[in-house]
């Protein structure tokens, strides 16, 4: 992490950001007045609809877009990594070597990838809020809200056949129904080698300049044939230019910008350090495992990549919250709003207690935080086999309940997606499962040495012995065994003597009790409180605003623009040819060693001035990876794959004086496809040439 981060963070919020390109805007509430005033641009409804229906959510945790009439879908290599790892074998490693399907017949099917394309949004706030009546306890309010949300979703599924999710916005201020077209037959078309997709590795992650071909092409199928979406993005061969107005359409995962001063302090002092230590521990564990053999490295690569990425992201978030200037500014902003609320008797009566209620919820959370994370959150059981057992156990139980009374993840409208993941044929490696489960059980002992439940789970054995026993003894690696239990319902699961099911059953009562405490006494209180704070913000701001990110489709905007770091100007773009110089600066070794395919073309490429990676002021966060970048003409000009180190505090406060979103340039992608890989068929599909 660069030492300039804290200096940059020290300026956060110190200056007014009225002209900043801030906002992860709802597609049904875009800031058209800002676009017109600031950029003399007025998107039509057709423009917005086209971009919305060209955009894709990947259930592996990222974004993407349709880029051809034949269902070609583009995302980042690191978003596609989940699929690449699951379809790879010891003899065919798609991650390391890359892949190109020359024909549709050669396109390799992902085992459990789901793509969602947003079709419509409906505001259902009034109906959801009407379910909660004055005088209800928090538990009753939680149950009532959960019931009506499940009912709305199921009605929508029955009416439209689409995936239907009621999304909580403004942390409870509003509720919108999102309907998605869903694709579950998704096949790999092209992936470069990980050595160029993530060139520079962890040292370059969240840094800039960058030289990464972080792209991966898939194709969506229906009825064993490529789909033909009515909406897809036309590819711009020239791509983005300096000072261009650009838009990012993607699915940012989560932000904390509405959160109170006290809530951010909880993140700084408790949640973030706790989570960071988990990542550090698991990174060491998996690094040691991966170094034992080439095959171990292949098996652990996807998970280890994600952990390293998250570890660095949390370091940036904590650094921001440890800077007094950041919290001081947040406190000042909050104090001003509370003052405005207090001065107005009506506002004070309606919203004045919200901040104290947030404080109370956090105070309730602190004593159970660690146990909740380990037992219900699954930190004690870092094992896909255990998570499968837990899902089967609860699926059997929850399916016997009315839809509105179930835990949200088991509602009828979500069961197809849940079962797709549950019955996935992704490989499960016994040795890796044993290593990760043993370590997490050991970690559990460390934090709760006197907990009788820990001793009951270990059954008188060491974590290593118990993990080995459970992993070797379970039958849940077999998809057929999973289906038999899942389709057999509660009776089948209750009758099972599978050791992993038995352990899941052993901890389920306590896990459910912790979940109940969290849902009723913490999540529900926070939801009601933040709904009040959001409404207070609406009343006092007098302007347009946007909700925190929720892994739903949002529109961001900004300009292609470099920045100044440590007194040095940093260009808006890097060039293809600069890749070789960047490799040479690091001795062409380790994570800066270019793949053989690139070295073979060095004489052709090292003087290539084609734009490769570039930066912009658009507002992004994790989950935006793979988001298309488009120009005023709705043409594809790039794909988001990262942010610089100064963008990490955007989780709770946006500032674009130095923070930037980082993308791969559309011209650079074509250049690599043509000159390095010679994939003329793919280029023709993208450009028509």
C-alpha cells in the first residue's frame, strides 16, 4: 500500500464535493438534471433501457455485459475465475493456460454459473411498510416484513416466470422489486492466461498504472442454442479518450455511506480488524498449501486470489477509518443533519431517535459478534461440504414452513438458484477441505476455548483429526447423494447419519438462536433506524440522492481523467507496449513474468501505442468488476476491473480528486485478441470485421 494513502484520506470530506462525479444511481431514478447541467447530456429512456438490458449480473460476484447478437457475454477474468477453476483439471488448467473455443461445439459449460439480466423495477415500498403496524415488537415487524416480501416475490415469479427479488434500499427506506431474466447454461468462449489477466499480481492490485488483460468471454445458451439478446452493446474500436464523459453500468456489492458515526467506529474497532485477521490467517494457510505442489496451487488458486484481494481491500478501509480527519468530517456531517432534525418538531418526532437506536443495536451486537460470525456465519466451518450439509438440513426444515415464515434464503422464489449451487458438480478436493476445516476448527477453539459446543463438535479429537474424519466420512461429495437428501425433504435429512449432516444438526439450534437474535434485535432495529435516517436525509438535503450499494444494477458516471500522486502527474492511460517495460522493471520474474504468448510477440508489441488500461472518476466499489464502460452513444469503450488505492475508502465516502476507477480499454482488448491470440472469429463477432 502506498504511503500516500493516509495523506489523501486526510483530505477526504475536507472540501465540498458538489461537483464530484458521485453516485451509484438507480436506473429508475437517474440524475438527469446533473447530466444536463454538468455535461449537457440527456439520456433518453430508450438509452437507459438499452444499457440496463445489455448489463449482466454474475452470481460469482461481479458484473458483465452482452457484446454480441449471439449471446456473447464479457466480464473480468477474475470474475470468470470461479467457473475457470471449477471446470479445470490437473491435465487441463484453464486458469494458467487460458482457452479459446474456435466453434460453438468447443465452448465449455460452466457447472453452476448464473447470469441475471434486469428486466424491470417496481417500487413496492408502500406494501412492505404497510405490513408493519404501530406497536409491533421488533420480532413481529421482522416476521411481517419478511412474509410480505416473500409473497411479493412469489406472486411475481408465478406471473412472469422471472427471478424476482425484493431489494432493500436506503437500508430500509425503500423496497423495490427487481425482475431478472435468468441464464443458467453459460459456456466459456475465451480466457487469456492468468499471467496477463492479473499481470503484476498482488503487488499491483489496487495500484495504477496497470497493464492487465482482465477479460473473459462467455456465451449464454437456452435450449442448447446461443441466445440472441435484443439488447447488447456495440463495440467501439477506438474506445475512450481523455476527458470523455463515460458511464458504468454494474452491480456494486455494498457500501456504508448512510451509516452513522458510531456504526463506522464499530467497523473500525471491531468488524474490520476481526475480518482482516481471518483473511490473514487463511492467506497464510492457503499459501502454504499451494506451495506444496503445482496441483495444490491450481486447486487453491481461486480462493487464495479472493482472500488476497479482500485482505488488501480491508487494509485500505481500515486505514481510512483510522485517519481522524475522515471520522471528524463524518461526525460533522452527521451533527449538522441531527441539528436540522432537532430544530424541526415534526422531523424530530418522526426521526429524532434513529441515531440512538443505531447505537443500541450495535451495543446489542457487540457481545454476540464473535460467536455469531463463527457459528451462524460459518467461520468455524471453512468447508464447502459443511456448508452443503447446513443448507440441506435447513432446506428440509424450512420447506415445511409457509413461504412467508422461512429464512429469506429458503423462500420459494430463491430455491431454483439455491438448488443450482447446492447440486453443483464443481470438484471438491478432500485434502483441501481437510486443511481448511481443520484450521477453522482450530480458530474456533482459540476464540471460544470453554464453549461446550466446541467440545461437542470436536468429539474428543484434535481439529486435524476431526476434520479428516468428517471429510473422509461424508457422502456429500456425491451430487446424487445431495440430490437424494434435498429432494427427499425433511424426512430424508432427519434420517441421515452422514457425519457432516450430524455436525450441522449439532450446531443448528445455537446457530438459529444467534440468527434470531441478530435478525430481531439488531438487523430489524438497524433497518427501522436507517429508514428514518434516509427519510431525514431526503427531507433535509433538498436534492437527488442514491442508496447504498446492494449488488443490484446501478449507473455511475464520470470523466476519463488522470490524477496527481506524490507531486507526479499520472496519465489517464497506459499503452500495450508499456507492458514489456513494466515487466522489465521487475526483472521479468514472479508475478511480473509475461506469458510465452506475449513474449513471442514482443518485437511486434513493445512499441505499440494502443491504449491498454485507463482511469476515470466514475463511482465504483467491489461488485463493479466486469462492468461495461460506455460513452454517450452507448458504445462499449472499456471494462472496469479495479480501483486505485485511493478509491478504497469509497466504501463510506466518495472522493474523486485522486481516487479512480480502473478499466481495460476496448481498443487494447482488440489489439491483444488480434496480435497476440489471433482469434479472428471472436474479433469479427465483436466488430463485424
